[in-house]
């Protein structure tokens, strides 16, 4: 295990970047990194060496980020999704939840050339720009699941949301991201 006096120099920039990509607020990200390092210092005897020290710190930070968003849900609910997506969903779906086949409502399949772009840096730049348009807590749930690969049950428990609410959030985030990406990357 590295000397605690070197942790900030060795891991600080990485942890701050990781936190900033998830909370989009520098002060909050700095606080989360500081909390992470304090927890690591207090529990360093639990580091078993089965992973790299940076991976261990990152796992602590992931839970700090989840706790950060969970604390925010105590005062707010996920109702901001309703107003954010209501009109788009009403236009895209029928009363039974099926895709409407009118106009450009049905998602277009991506062709081979578009799929090749998924590995390009400009795709990830566009993806991040689109993700930044999502309400913060919706983005957080999506990133926890799809980027950080945290189990959906764990996210529900940590964020204090139901499974149905979780899947509604994921559906709406995916729908909004796809629409944004089609408009920014794949428009003709």
C-alpha cells in the first residue's frame, strides 16, 4: 500500500476527474475525494491487496457518489423527469406503451458506418454533451448503471428508489440520449 502522504499526489487528479464526470460540480467533487481519502485512511487495514490501491480508492469513491445523490433525493423526488420527458414520450408512444410508427418517432437503426463511430473520440464527446443535458440525478442513475456497472438493486437501495422508478429512469435516459445522439452525430 502506498504511503498515505503520497495519496493526493498519486491519486488525487484521477479521483477528482472520476468524481467530476459524475457530479458535475467541482466543489462537491473535491469534497467527495476528500471524504474518500479520509475513509481510506481510517480503513486502510481493510485493504487486502486483491486489487490495485487506485481501484480500491475508486470503489470507495463510487459509494461516496451514490451517498451524495441519495442525500439529494431526501429533499427532492424524481418528478423532474416527468416534466423533462413527458411531451417527448407522449409524442413517441401510444397508449399501450408501443412505439408510434408515424413520422420520425420510431428510432432509426444505426448503419455500419455509424456503429464504427462508437470508438471515436468525437462520439464520446457528443455522448458526454448529451448526458450533460439530462437532469443531474437521472444522469447519475444512468452513469452508475451503464458506466460504473453498479447493480440495479444496489442503486435502488442507495438512491432510495423503487425498481419501477429505476427502470423508468433508465428508459427515459436512454431515449433522451439516443435522440440527442441521432441529432448531433448521425443527422444528415
